[in-house]
C-alpha cells in the first residue's frame, strides 16, 4: 500500500495486521481520486475530508498528499488509530489532521456539533458490517455535515447500496473488480 500522487507520492504505508480489515486498493483509490479531480489536480486543494472507518488512513493520507487543508480520521479500533498515527508520523505530517477513536455515528454527531463542514466524506466499513453502511449514510443524511458534501462509500460490488438514504441521492456508481464506489450528495 502506497500513496499514489502528490507530496507523498510513492511513499509506503504501514498495514493493519488484521484479517477483518481490507484497505482500499491502490488502484481503486487512484480511480476515486481521478474521478474527484476530473483532470484538475488542484480540485482537492484546501478541501476538508472526513475518513470514516479509516483503517490505515490511506484515503485521508492521499487527500493530504494532494493538498487537502484538513482531514479527520475516524476509526473505533485502537489498533487502527495507532497505525494511522504511525503512518502520519512516517510521512512527517504534524498538522492539518485530527484522529478520532470513536464510532462513525458518534464522530458524525461530534463533528456536526463542532460545525465542521467537509467537502468530502469517505466511508469504508468492513464489508461484513453491511448494517454500518445504512446506519452511517442515514446519520449523514440527518446531519449538517452533508449540506454540500460529496460522500463516497466503498462497498462490495455484490452488496449494492440503495439509491437514496434520506435526503442523500446516489449520483454515480463505479465498479472495479469486486469493489464498488457509490457517490452521494443531498438531493
């Protein structure tokens, strides 16, 4: 696992030593960032991100590498939080981030209360936690976090997510291998 582009391009990331964690592949991450920038690498500069179920932090670190102003890394696992901190340290990142060890739903409530207004929210629960997708997307639908935010959910290709979650409407679905990305925005 490595950073694809930007300031930390080609730098390797420490993995999580757990069979339950499945990091977003380099290829899928590259595809997602290509879609988000649509040929304009500067599109992510000064953006604010929330990386839910962050695991190793690869998506948030990629965003920082490409110029994001702030990334909130959220994971309930102590082991994942330690790996995220180790990866931040190995890249020499000492600002423009917060690491929150809590569930996605608690983080959504807390960040909403703090009036964080992200440009992008990425969520990638373990594929086996199918209920986590619904619960997280519904929580985002009910929060102020998603007013103008683009939400990207990585999921198993065979576990297709709903077209709508409350006020969130799927705009696009991109499939690659056994994984898929669903892009949501407020309708």
